[in-house]
C-alpha cells in the first residue's frame, strides 16, 4: 500500500470546505488543516506537503498573496485553489500568475478527492519530465 499524499488545507474553520476535507479517505490523503493564513508557510515547513489546497476567500492575507509566499519559501509545491461563486476575476488573476488548478467551492468530497488525485498525478508527471530533461 502506498503512502498517503500529504495535503495542506488552508480554509476557514466553519467553511463547507473544512467539512469536505474531513470526509476525504485517510488511506489516500494525510491532511493537515490551517485556519490562519499567517501560519501557512510554517505549516508547509512542518508538514512538507505534496499539495496545498487553498481557499481564496480566507480572511487575513489574500489567497494569491499566500500562494506567492509559498512559491518563494517552498517552490514546486502545487496549489489547488478553491474559489467561491464570486467574480471570475479571481480565476483570471490566477491564470495570469500561471496557476490553472482550481475548483469551485463548496465541492463534494468525491469531487475534491478526484481533483486532488489529478493534481498530484500532474505534479508527479511534471517532476518526472523535469528530471528526465536534466539528465
């Protein structure tokens, strides 16, 4: 049996995302949840996540600011953005920054698990491709 993927989740404590994350299968995902955007980089250092699931609607630092800090402090960690039903400008800003992994929130646990699996698979393929090129 393979080791569960380490997922760092950044969301409000009372959000529907938090409930969906608690329903993820533990045999596939080892989840650490942070409810404070100021603590994200420290949590990333502590957990060495395979992927960050980031709710853009967090209070405190904006989601893209948090992602920018992660990119500097922990390059190479993919970020899957959770976006609400709000304006599409958030998605456009993310695409301009080179981020194309996103999911509408709230997402049912099954859909969230499928998107996490796909994002992790894509990150593995990108790592393998980069390693092959550098040889």
